[in-house]
């Protein structure tokens, strides 16, 4: 079971860990925003350091992104207001 925690970050909405893998839900308005990614075999101590980091985005970019394999789990479907041009 994933234990999700809301975080104070400009780019990350929630972070979760299931004892083995790390899960991140991103926020924003770009294509792919709101997506959930699973990072495989992330040790508990890395999750704890991530949660305690001052900048979640910087920690993600420096210590998680290039060190752990990942997959996109989901992407929210766009709403009609996201494509309003007029």
C-alpha cells in the first residue's frame, strides 16, 4: 500500500513510498502535469531524506531522477478548459 503525503513544492503535489518503491505525483499546467511516476527500489532512507529536503524538486532532480529507473503510471485526461483558445 502506498502511503501518500502532500508536500509543499511548486512542482510536486504528493510523495509516497510503499516500503520498496517511491511514487511522485507532479503538478502544473504543462503536458503531462498531474502524472504519477513510480521509481523502483528506492531505499526508505532516500524517501526520508526526500521528505525532509528543503526543495523537493531539487532533491528529485539531483538524487532520484538519474539514479533510479522509473515508469509513468498515469496521466490525467485534459479538461476542455485546458484547451480553450478563445
